[in-house]
C-alpha cells in the first residue's frame, strides 16, 4: 500500500525521473483491487437507488487518479530509456497494448540514463560500503 500512497501523495504530477517495475506493478495491482471494490459497490448501489451513485463515485476516483497514473507510466518508460511519448503505443489495437505491457515489464536501465539516476540505486556503492566496513 505504501507504493500506492507514494505515487498518489508524493509523485502526483511528477512526470520526470524514473520509476521501478516494483512501484509500477504494485500500483497497478492496488488499482485493480480498488476498481473491483468500486465496481462491486457500483452494482449494489445501482440496484438500490434510481441514481447512478456508484458510477459517479467510480468516475470521480478515475478522474482523481488519472494524473498520477499517467505520470507513473511516463516515469516507468523513462526507466527503460524511452520517452513518455511511447505511452501512445496503447492506441495501436492489440499489438500496441501487448508491446506496452512488455515495455512495462522490461528491466530498467542500470545506472544513470538520460532521465535520471537508477531508482534502485547504485549496487556498487553498497558493495564499496560493505568493503570499507570489513577492512576496518
């Protein structure tokens, strides 16, 4: 849940930098869970009321999470060394969506790239730090 809150709270409209696969896929997983809950509530409310209250709640939620969702996708593309414009691959029917899922699942560039530092950090810094502690 912390990854979800970090995207919503700390990186709401942050389109720069990079996002790890873990951040992306945990956000996706929680989004799917929230969608299932909201759609279930929607179906119950639609049966109980004449107005589409459940649909309104779902629509408001989608509007509220649209910007961080887009920002996270752009940052994830940056992690693989791609421009945020690659998000439009989704507009290509079937093949575009498959290609995009592969891009999102691809390991990010190791080390610094044109979009910033590796969000996983530099593994050599940790190795050097461990080495200095063992030699003392």
